[in-house]
C-alpha cells in the first residue's frame, strides 16, 4: 500500500473535515470510505477518546467465549511476538466485534499502546474508535493498513497498523489479527506477516469438526498439500458448505458460494484421475487432490489415492545438527528428558517437532507450551487442568490440562527459564511422578509423556543465582543439545537457499546479489528472523518475478554484502575488524574466527597479545 505523504495527508484531512470533496487518489478508497462512515456516525476527529475498560470478571468471560479462537491463534501470537519486538510493535488478536483478546510484542511499545487503549478488553470497532486497521478490516471485510494521519481520531496518528480479518470455514468473521507500531518507524513487511499468520490460523480451523463431511484438499503443486497454502473445500453430500479463501480463489468463487454451489458445478468429475490423484475444473485447470471421506458413508466420487507430501518444514540439517538429532532420537526412545539450548529463533521448537516425528512416539501428541507466553495467573490451570468450579470463570465441565493432553507423546516446555519459581516445584513433582492433580482438587491422574525442554537462557547460571530450581534443572537437563546461532554457521548462503526453496517454491531462485546480502546479514533473530523475512519477501513479491535488493527490508538491504573474511589476510585484519567480528558473534571466538576466515587459535593468540599490550 502506498501511503500519502504527510503534507498531502494533512491537506486531505483539512479538506475532508472542512466538508470539501476530495480529488480521486488523494486518499486510498478504503480509508476515505471509513472516514465517511465515521462522519455519518457523528464522530469528531478531535474529540477525546473515552475507552471503557472491562472489569476483570468481564475480561475472563470474554476470554472464555473466545477460547477456541485464542487457542487456534496462540502459535501465531508467539511467533509474531519476536517479529514485533524487532520493530518495537505489538501483535493484537480481537474477536469479531473488535474487542481485544490478547496482545504480545514489545513491552516498551505496549506501555505506550495502552495509552491509546491497545490493551485486552478495549473495543476497536470503527463505530467507536474511528478509522483504524482493526475496525476498518471488520467493516471492509478485507486486510488493510492504516498509517498515521489516516486514522480518524487525531491521537491515533502515532500508530501504524496492519490488520487482516480471520474467517471461519463457513465464511463467518471470527476475529482480527493486527500488528501495530510507531508511525515514525518503517513497517515494510507487517502486512505480509499478518496475512501469513491469518492463513495459518484459518487453516487450523479445518483440523476438526468435519468428520461427517467430505473434506477436499488440493493445490496446483503437490508440495503444498498439507501446508497452510493448500485449498480446502468441505462438502455436505454434494453441497459446498465450507472452504478457506485459498480454495475459493483457486476455483474462482467467493464466500457467497457457500451453501449455494454443488461440487459438479466446480469440478469436472468425469475428468478425475483416481490413479494419479488429479482433479480438474470445467475450465481445464488441473490440481493435485487429497480426500478425507466422511465417516460411515460410502466413498465419495472425488477421491485420491495419493497422500499429501510432508509440509516443507523441518530444521536445516547441518552435519552437527544431524548428529545431535540421531542422539536425541535414542534419548527420547529411552524416555530420557532432554534440554535444547539455543538463542531466540535458533529453531528449538522446529528441532523438537522434527525429533518427535522420528521417534517411537511419532503420531502421538506433541504439546508445545511456551512458559513465557502463558499468563502467570492462568498458567497452573493451563498446565494441570481444573475441576468444575475451581475458580471464577471456570467452565462448568472443568478442563483437561496441557500436560494430560500430551499423554503418549511429547511435552515440549519452551522458554522454561521464564517459568515462575513457585510453579517449578509443581512441575518437578509431575515430571518425577508422571501424575497430575487438577486445580481445585480431585484424584491424581497418571499420564505418560517424555519432556523436552528448551531455553535461550543459561539455566545453570540461573540455578547458581537462585532463580531456577536446581532439582528441576537436573531433572530436565539429563542431556543437553546446543543449537548453533545462524551467525555462527559458515554455510549461510546454502542455508538461505534451502530455506527459500522450502518457503517460496513458486518463486525463482534468489539472484546472487540478493543471496550474498542475505548471507552477510548477522541475523540476531536467527532462523526465525530469516524465515520471517523470506516469508514476507515472498508474500510481497509478484509470482515468477526475480527478487531484487529493493524487495528486502531496509535493515538488510543497506548492510554490506562482503563477508568480514574478505577484508584482508591476517596481517591486515585490524583491531576494529576483530572486535566487530566478536561483537557480531556475541563474544564467540570460534564463530568470529570463521567470519574472519582465520583459525580460532590464531585469533585467540592475537587477542591475548593485544591484552598484554593493553595491560
């Protein structure tokens, strides 16, 4: 979206709020339509915004009513939180009316955002809060960005917001996902990241509730079956009753077609090739298809004998990671708890999920718990479950905890170093006894799982400092695997190439200049930052067009593409170059030496010699 310049936007505001008509193109049509709706509602742009906060019981009730959406969106909130911190932004999930359910991201910006009511329980409907990405996305039923002065109310001019509506399988609005930050900061890829996250959430809706119907998954590329980019259509008998937006786009329909279209109107059933799992439309477009038949019904006409290929995910298997994976498989099969250490974004959960798929517990649950993301007030109920009436707002039937949900599989405790100290003793007992006592009493219930923990913090130092229980540490860290940071790896160009081919199969290979620039970047957010950047670049690029340096985020496109090692031989490597290499690699001498293209012992001697001179 091209935003109007500040001066042009200010002039447009003056004209509009003075009652004058605006020339075409001065303000984006969706923004202008929103201004007009706000004016018709009697809102005044300079008025004081009075946000009515929900009481604690009201907020709990709101969360309970939207529990399904919050669970479906939790993974995206956690993953986008890291991206939001990099741009000093917050990620916001609302319900279908624009009531904020959850926020995550930069603590610094979150404090400022609260001053304009970007907090749980606040209402961001357009009728109340004027033109804003959340409310206008609801009104327009489309993804939208609202920048600075495009907001109707003047106090919101400090914000840049990108939001996309979330639709359930039946085409009904379920909520909105938004990323908001300072208007003074560039947010080049915010919209692309939000769109991708919403696609994942909407895809997750189809994992349940359709056992009695025919579920068709299809795409032009077999590699994308089983991923969030596949099209999904659901038929009740012959009638189309549900579908994701990807599927509707692939067959040229919109949500209005749901419950008004049958499958023979969409597909040429006579042209279906059961042996090859191929399907085609009446226009002749071919797809690879996979079918889930309804229970207790005869086989449907559209069927596929081909299973979808595995999603294009998984860790980058360097020789060291491959060796660590082989060890980890044997440990999990022997039911030995494992600790995965690594910087934020180094791929700890990706490694753990790939490990799970290779063990004897593959096909059983993999329950991931982000100990830093769970609200401290609810973490005990989330982990261990609760009995009916255990606390105000509890469901009448009670709830099974995440630990019990992991029965037979893997319990993945991410960011375990952020778990409150008081709760660590309860977790220790569960890990020792493999029994869970729900909140509110009740008999202890046995459960079987293998615990894999992960942390980006030095847990041993935390034990020494008294902020992490020693007995819990020795329980979860019976073997530790340390994943390398991206900056410590020599073959970054190969890694970028591999990840690009997985994430953007519809795009051509990266040109050498772009590849060199990406490989030269330090990637403080590691694989998560790299994957997020590549996803955003792919989402914003035109299919089939080569990627250029201008398509990259400014923080990357402006960095030098020449590796430090090419700055000269050992004799010409300056003290500043050595120090920069150490700083870029966070004091890791081995990684700094690789970046400089010299032996570790050589760099160490140079550093020791410098220290003696300085002393």
